[in-house]
C-alpha cells in the first residue's frame, strides 16, 4: 500500500511490526486464554482479526469492545455489604440471642462486617458473657459502635465494646463504670468484704482478658471495674480504649475501609448497609424481660389468685393469676430477684387480709403498705443496671394494691362472713308461739306469714313461745324459749 506524497507511510501490511501482526499476536495470546476461561468467545477473536486490515473506524470499534469486555465483570459483581443491628436498653437474654443470630446471618450474607450500634446502661452478667463469646467465635469482623452522640456503654456494655474486633464511639458518648455491683447476678443481696473483693477481682481479670485480646488499654479496663472509671469517647480514643471516633454510620464505614481485621481487609467505602431486624419472638422476649413487666405479672398473679379465693367460681381471675405466676417464675430463673423483697411483698398481702378482720384501726394496713413499698424496691435490686424498678412504677403499684385489698378483697371477704339476709336461714333465732303441740314427730308454727312444720326434742304445748334454732329442708328445729 502506498502512502500519500509528503505524508509518512503507515504500514497496514503483514510485516512483523505491522498492526495486523500485532493484532494477530494479541488475538492469539489473549483470545485463547479468555476463550478457554469462558470469558470471551470467537466474536472478539473475529473482531481483532477484522481490524488487522481495517482503518480508524475499525480500531475505534475494537477499543469499545475491549472496554466493554473489561468493565463487564466489574459491573456485574455484587456490591460489598455491611450488616447492622441496634441494641438499646439493658442487656438481657433477648439481646444475647439477637446478637448470636445476627452473626450467623452476616456470615451467610458474606458481609464485610457486622456493625452493632450500642447504647446501654448495663445488664446481666450471663447475657454479657454470651455476647462476648459470640464475638470471639464470629467468622465475620464485629464492629461495636456506641452511637448516636450522647450514648453510653456502661457496665456490661463496656465489656461488650472492648470485646469487639473494632471498637468505635460517636463524639460526646461515654464508656466505663463496670464495677461488679453493676452486673446483674454477680453480687448477692448481702455480701461481706471478702466476697466483694473476690467478685471485684473476678470482674477485673475478665475485662483485662477481654482488653488484651485486641491489644486495648488493659490498665484502664481494670480501673473501670475496680474504680468504676468512666471516660468520654475522646479520652477513650486517646487512651487506646477504642479504635475510632465517627460522627455517624457513613463516617464509620469510610474509616473502616481498608482496615485489616483478623487478616481480612475491609471494603466498606461504598458498602450497602442492611439492617437485621428483630424477630417477633426476640421482640416479645425483650419486652417481657423487663422489671416493670415482671412486676406487673407479680401483681396479676396476686390479684388473680386472691380474687379467685375471695369469689370462688369466677374462673377468669384464677386462670389469669396462674398464667402470670408461671411466666414470672420462668423469667425469675433468668433475671435474678431478691428473696427478701419477695418475702416483704408476701408479708404485706398477709397484713392486708388480717386487717380486714382485726380491729387494728388501720395499723396493719399502714404496715402492709410500707412492707409492699420496700419489697417492690428490693425485689429486683440484684438484676444490675437498667433492671431496677423506678419510683414511678412502685408508688402507683403500692397505691393500687392498697385500694384493691381495702375495697375489692375487703368487700368480698366481708360479704362471705356477713350473716345470711334471705332464705329460711334468716328465721334462725326468732321467737314465735306454737300453733299446735310440738313433739319429736310433729308440730307447727306460724312465722313470716307462713305455716311451718317443726320438731322439738322437748314436748311443747300449744301457745308456748319457741325459739327457732335450725333448718332441715322444709322443717324447722325449735326449742322452748326460757
């Protein structure tokens, strides 16, 4: 092919340096490999061969096809995914089950990590340990994010945050105050100094092991247990208690991007965030495992059983009371309760009932109210942070219980012990004259407008006053009035 005069000749022939030769070489090297791997078929090979003798238009077509070939697999690849759960309020069995299930879901989703957004005052020891162990066994990185601003990771929440693969906090949040007295179930209702020191040593050693696992500040972790130390998020980052301070979730994901966690480099910059919702069962248990709900169940059990005893045959109060009692006993096996508090509540019920019949002029009622109030405050004092009853729940319950016993139960019991006001039994004690002679076998009297058959162990003459002493069916028992 000849070039134009004055223009350098550009060869399109079949020489070794010609475009045709280079295209054939590229086609032979890349086309075979790509076609063998199934990524490209004979079409691209034919296009490359056609461009060997083509012009600028053919080369542009080839570049477009190559770009599509390169971009195709990238555009078809799924976006990275981050799973998210949120835990607010006290840590209990429902929260532990939620975390454990979410880790399995995140592993099945092949998520880059599981973010646990946390805001808790504390919770139960057993539930906290279950969550820590679930973090350790997780196949996906776990990121605990104490957020939003103003949130806290207190008591059990401090252990959980330190146990995460990545610990993050929002600005102006806080962490700490992990003394054993704040961990429900760890401290009995009464402990001596020796037992208190043992429990403190246990908590300090446990949180130290948790902090050391991820090279966090173990000295501060021990102080959070022994001295109830609590610090802000900014100070926590300075002391290497946490790894990241992030304003919100997008900021957190941007800072996590590229971080090496457990030998895995996270790709979270453009990750799709998917929330894992609570199951209906978990939501129900989370609602039930609350001291307020358990307290209400206790009141329903008391009201229902006593209501059934005071009004036999009502059925509904007894059934409701029995169901509430069974649920209460089940939840009490998980959420620790103070036996002294339960004993005071039972004592108050006894005092209420006794005062209905004893002429104490309200002294026992006052004692019952005080006993119920103190027992309600003590019944959940072992359950840890977030599991104590507040005065806003105890005071209305105390007043309601007092009114229930004074008016409802009192009226029912007084009605049962009141004398009969209708029927033949109302004639007992009345004195009337005998209409006829009365013996063991026969006799009649006239009382309340009716003539009645009567019997007497002693002979009675006609007209003699007699006293009615009993009723046997339609026959009255009488005796001479002396």
